[in-house]
C-alpha cells in the first residue's frame, strides 16, 4: 500500500511521553492562524521530547527526521524521513504534537506514506540500484494544492565506476505519495564527475513556501564547487539561497549567503567537519529564518546550531554568476536570532527541520525543530518547542 493509517495511532506515552492535551485545554495552542510572523526577535525554549531509538511504527523504523511542516487546518505535522529505502521505502510521517506555553507533553504518530517515483514504483535501495538512489531531506505542505513538496540532495560518488551522479531535485506529490511534477533544476546545481556543480550531501536540504504561496525557497546546504571551498574551522564559505516561482516551478532568483566557519576544530584535525544551511522558513517574500548546523567529529560540543533571520531585499541576484569566488555582489543580510547552545538543552543534536506551529494562548506563534538521528545509537531524535517572541 502507498499509505498506511493505523487503527490506533502510535502514542509515545508513559513518563517520557504523556497523553495529548485535550482540545478544550485553555492553554492549548490556537490552530486558527492567519499566517506566520513577519519577523522574529527571539525564541524562548518551551520543552523537548525524544522519540526512542529505532521505534517501530506500522512496520517502519522511526528516525531520520530531516524535515517538518505544520498543517494548520487539521493541526498536524508532516515529517520527512531521510531513509533512502535502505530500511524501508522512502516515506514521510504525519504526527500530532501536544504543547502549550509552559510545557511540551506528547508526540503521536498518525500515519506513514510511501513516496513514489514518477513512474509509480518505489525508489530502490543502494544495494538494489546505487545509480538511482536518492537522499530525501525536506518537506512542506502546500495548502493551495493540498500536495506536499519535497526535496532530495542528490548523490555524487566518483569513487566507484561508473560514477554515481544523481541530481538533486524538488518534487511535488499528492498526499498519497504519487508524483505530480518536478521543479526546474538549473545546470549549475547538477551533479558532475568533475569538481563542478553540487557537492554530494550538500544540495537542496530545506525549503519553504512564502506567505501567500507565490514563491518557494530552498538553499544549497554547502557551496557548489564553483562558489568556493566548504566551510571549515576558521574558514567561512558562501552558498546560495534559491527562489522559485511556485506556479511555473522555475527559478526566479539566487542570492549569496555567507556561512559561518565550523564552530570547533575536529579531533583529530583531519576528521570530518562541515557547516551548512539545513533549513529555511519563509517570513515574507524576501525574509526567511535560516538554520545553520555545524558539526565536527570529536569536538565538544560536536554540533552547534544557530538560527538567523535573513533579508534578500538588498542582495544581488547571482543567477547569472557562474562562480562567486571572484565575483562582486551584495550577499543577503543576516541577524542572529538564537544560538541553541544558550538554551540550556542538555544535548543539541543534528537539527535539520523547522516549522512554525499554531499560536499559543497568549497570541504568540510557536516554532518546532526536529533532529535527524541518522539511525545511529549515539544520536537522538529530538523535537524542540519554542515560543516566537515578536
């Protein structure tokens, strides 16, 4: 089946996962939202919930939560799983979250849906067909069409023969997971066997639909080869925010975004490190929240996540610029909203998803973040709830 809905929903209960709040709770979030805030002054931490490692849900493995989006009309959340069909078919989940301005009390998973290829078949696993494997990452619910839009970062592996070169993509799908359409991919973002185009695991990770639904934003997680080296300890880099016309599915703008350096030196210094844009969340047709996630093997802490508010209004459209290293342009402006290291959260893990939720009883919006545990026992699947301070 393409879509599985359980006869009861899986409730993460007991001491760590209490029952959902009832609908008549005076402190429950207000689901009658008119749209997201147009600016975010700061974020106040409300609470955290964890999903147990490799929890089973309807024959699938929970984890790998790389994207989240809120659907106001039924108070539900869409969650992308980044399993590339190695455990089970490529899929997304739906869930309900229970929180108010003072506490985060529960997560209930309510459905799992297999996402299909354009021909209606399932995506293959790496073992079955490495040349057609994908890297699912982001998800948004489009209220105008009642479809989802989702992303894959693509796959580039030049260490094998023939080289694996699977392009990143943005696709639109029905809620049952069947394919609808694909957004245009500029040649500059294609995977190539030479050091050109997108880096593997560094392309379209997050995305967001602008208020009013006219535009879709995404970002290159890391720089394309032509735009310069990756971020490292003591080394900043430049990547691109990409703006699509949602109706035509064509790119209408690209903007340079200055990434921070990696927060710590890996241990030893030759080990893996990165910093990149893992999520964007539109505030208007020119303003977005950006989630930058930095990681360094062996460092303490190993992850650092910062939320920035950015503005494209005065930035140069670099769509026609083949490489940014020697180009002259004005990048987007960025303002720090939150460094999650300052929240007191015991462990900030591999956060990759972010969405506005419903309004709280005081009229302020909520914001939810989610982490991708990479299906690894040393990591956690964490959901974090915040109050948006205007």
